[in-house]
């Protein structure tokens, strides 16, 4: 008999014999109790089941040299990224949650790929920020390309980084060609006719800067009297300085890191010689520590690099001072800040997902001056932000100011 028959008998008791009524009532009570028990169990199961939550925002991997020779540069970049994360968190975070960062140390070229793979595999990063140095960015961006994870280069300037046809690479900061172009402009407007010496570290950044400067000078038909390159592990520059002195060089363009700058100025001091002007290119010339170490000998040194905390970035400089107890040490922190914040803001606009991050960033159109350091945003087909730039600046009393 179908269960529906029981319902008819229960609702119409007058149609069945009295002898069956007790049995019917007993079965009915059992049916109702069983139904109630099933409903309660189902209710408890629904209550215990977790409610559907929106996916967590993508984790951001950070790969920088946090130990070794480039640790000061890497740490300055990291400070800028942390300040950008703090600013975004203060405004509500990414999709309502705090920025999730996982960092790895890229101490040298042999460790970069493992660091990138570590933040992607172990840290579950959906996007990677790096790396502060061109020599590290080449293998780092290649590892991210193989993993098909967006890699945003913030500071490394070598032109060749964006000349490889990578699909998952964008660079928010300036290039070595920009440095070369401004060097020519400075020479033409301030040092026309001077005898030029070019000194450069042959590493990925210094070598690329030298190539950009030589190409720009060649196009402008400005001769170089003497060009001297030296290996990355050389810090004794006594011989190159002697050669410049004997050749009568009047202007030196030097592309080098922190140790190179110290070696160059110590060699000049030892030989009692200094050219009429020095134009420094590369992160060694952008650090307050370099200026403090060399003191008055560094005063008047010209620098070509990314903007060092212009007036519009004063709130960021104040946040830096409050967080780290010292003024900003270099422009790298600000360059990293604006690039990282662009990424965080874009992730937030996408609900935290990194799936379409690169497509959205490629369409961003921010006019020059739209970012805190004066950059705008417009990426070309190679992935380069064409609205980043470098400026001519001068050291005076441990202060780097625009010229």
C-alpha cells in the first residue's frame, strides 16, 4: 500500500473499523516523530555547513635581495612595498581584507628562480613583485614566466628585461634608455664641449646603463674620450681614475652600485684629482648612506635617477619616518611604493583576483603626475610603463634635490 493511503485513513478515521484506529494512531505517531527527527537533523546539518565565502584576495609574492651585497637596495624596496600595503589597508584593504604578502630573499642570481618558485608554490602567490636589480630580474621574471604568474618589476632598469617578448611581465619603473637620454640632455645644456669619461660596472645594470649612454651620445654625435668598464667584483678603481686624470677628462659619467661609488671617490681622494663634474647613474648614487659616508666630498655630485621624494610624496616620506625612525634612504622605496600600490589598487578593483590583473593593468591610463612620485601609467606592447621617467638631481649636505 502507498504511503498516500495511510494519509487518507488518518484524515478520515470514520471510514475504518475501530479496531484499526489504535494501530493507525500508533503508526501515525511513529511517522510524525520520524519526520520531525529527520527535519531536526537536516536543520542541524544546514546550520553546521559553512556559508559560502568570497575567495580570498590573491597573495602577493615579494622577491628582493634581503641579504648579501644588494641587501640595502632590497630592504629599501621592501620598505616601499610595506608602506604601500599599509596605505591600502588603511583604506579598507583588498576586497575588504588586509594585503597578504609573502617575501623571499634573492641573495644572488643563483637563488632568484628558487625564491620566485617558492613564493608561487609554497606561498601561493598570484602575483610577484621584484626585484630591485637587473641581474636578479632576468632570472626572476623568467621563472614567473614559466609558471605563468604575473611578474611586476618595480625598480630594475635594464632595457633588455622587456625586450624578451614575455607575456607575464610588466615594469612600472624607468629604463636605462631613459637614463642615457637624460645624460645627453644634461651634457648638451650644461657641459657642451667637455672631455667625457665613462666609467661603468659591467654587470647587468651598470652595463645596460653604459650601453644606453653610449647609444644616446652616439646619436647626438657627442664623443667619449675614454670609456672604462670593470667587473662586478672590483671595487678598487685607482687605475681607472689615474687613466682619466692623465687623459684630461673633465666630466665623468659613472654607472655603479654603492661599493663602486665609494671606491671611485676614495681613488680620486688618494690621487688628489677630481673632474669638473661627476654624473652618477645607478642605485649607488641614489642612497643617503653613500652621501653620509663620503660627506663633503660628495657635495655637488649630479645624479640621474628616479625622483627622490618630491613634494607630492611628502605624506609617504612622513609615513616612512614614522614607521622606520629615519628619513627615506633612497628613491627606490618611493619607486617601489608607487608600483606596488598600483598593483594593490588594481587587485582591489578586480575583487582581489589576479586572473585578469595584467589585462587590466595594460589598459590603465594615468597621465604624468598622477602617481605620488610624478609618474603616470601607460604600458606599451613590451610591458614598459612609458610614463615613468628619470630626473637630474644634485647632492647637497646629504640632501638630494632636483636640478
